[in-house]
C-alpha cells in the first residue's frame, strides 16, 4: 500500500512538461530531414511517436532515413534552435514552481528519454535549473527507456529514495505506465494539449493538472491523502 504523506522527491519530465517542445521539435526535425533530401513527416506521426527517444522514433517518423547521418546533422540544427530561443524555453512560472518545491524541502530531479547531448545544456552550471534541480537522468546514465519501469532504477539506487517517497510529473501515458510500474505516484501535466486525460489509464494517475505550477497544490493534496 502506497503512502503519500512522506513525498520528498519530485521527478519531472522535460518535454511538454517542464517546457513545451513538441511543436518546435517537429519543425526542427523536419528541417534536418530537408537537409537530407527527405520529405517532411506529418504532424500526426510526430504526435503518435512523441515521448519516444529521438533515434528510436525517427524510423517511424521518416521510414528509410539514414539514422547515422540524421544523428550527425541534428546537433548543429539543435544548437541553432537553442541559440535562437526556439527550444527548451522554461516559462518563469515553471521556474517559480520549482523554487517553491525546493523551499518546501523537496528534491527535484529530471528524468527524460532524451540523449545526453540533448539535455546537456539544461545541466550547465550557469543554466536557470542549476540551483533548482539536484540531478538528471537520461539516455546517458540510465539503462532503460520509458515506459519500462526500470528507467527509475538508477535514480532510486543513487538517491536512496524509496518509490513511495517519489512522484513523477509527465505528459504521456507511457510516463504513467513507467511511474506506476516502479511504485511511484504519477501526476499528468496536460498543458501542452498533446495528450488528453482520457488517453491515460485512470488507475495510474494520482492527479492531473492543466498547467505545470498546479503541481504544487496537487502534491500538497497527495501528501495529506494518506494510505491508499
């Protein structure tokens, strides 16, 4: 039986949870495909595969694509989008919500399906997240990928938190499956509009919020809910 009274660790997904990135990523990936002389993918196929790691999803997004060449060209375009402020812009209200969590004594961690190179800039010492996030887990330091619940193995082992002390905030049904399978509570963040609550298994969702800052009262309610 899970207890929600002692939640101490808030684990946050990056894409379309902490920052809204699906639309910008769709444009970015199609620009790289154009460089390769490939036709653009449809928005529907991008949405259908959103949440998967990039190189796992690309064969579905662009069947027959040269993954090696795509992986070679992508970082250059990715850096350009970052420099232009077109990607990974974290709204001030989301940063303020992280501040509040830290003030409440929570440990805030990131867990994403991104490759290490795609998340490295978020972990830089001069990034706005530096004082707010205690660590990040990605393809570079986890053996498994969502929705496999074992994606949390390294995080739990390294931090010493028990599953019942953690809540995962994400935007996809796969996020919910991974969290519940590992024994964590899950909060669905629906701000991006990419997913609807009806797409989630209701038995896996402890709370749902329309905007990221709403996780604050949601977590407060879970802490006081007691045993399930």
